C-alpha cells in the first residue's frame, strides 16, 4: 500500500507566533525613531552653534583695532555685543529671522600688550526667553 507522503511545512500556529514576534520587534524599532530624530536634530544645532562661535572668534582675530570684517564687532569694546545669526552664519537684523543668538563679551587688559580675553556664547533658538541649548567659547586675543 502506498502511503501518502508527508509534506514539510509550517503550521498555522507557528506562522502566527513568528508574525507576533516580528511585529513586537518592529514596534520597538519604530518607537525609538522619534528619540533618534530628536537626538540628531539636537546634535546638528550643537554643531552649527560651535561652528558659529568659531567663525566669530576667527572674525575677531582678523580685526586689529577696527571693526571685524564679517560681523562688525569692536575688538576693544568692553560692553557685551549681541548678534542675531541665521543657521548659515549670516548676520540678520531682527531676532525673528534668526536661528541663533550670539553674545560676545570682551575684557581688555590694561597692560601695554593690549591682551583681550572674553567669551562667545551662541544659543538657540534666538528669540526664546529660555534657550534650548548654548555653546560657550572662551577666547584670548593678542593685539600687538
């Protein structure tokens, strides 16, 4: 007598369990996406702020006794100066158009070497009463 040959296959229960496990795994991955996107956005803002602080510092280093070429900062001023900047580093006039706010505070030494030190604080968003983040750079300039 010929017996029918058994076919190798998965049962409906096995397929259902496998789909359940896969769906839980995908659900966990998709639940982490918003946190990853938020971290990515924060890292981009932090990097842009650090780049802007570096650009402002380089601009101050280019200025000897006159206004800096790019941002028009006075390298011998003792009062804090506030700049409003776009996300690409261009100076804008109104805070509503800006992505970043930079506050440059310089302190001139009374010595004959005319050393200047200070800080550059870049914060974002520009018009927020309480910034989401900020980057501080300490600078020292020699005016010989």
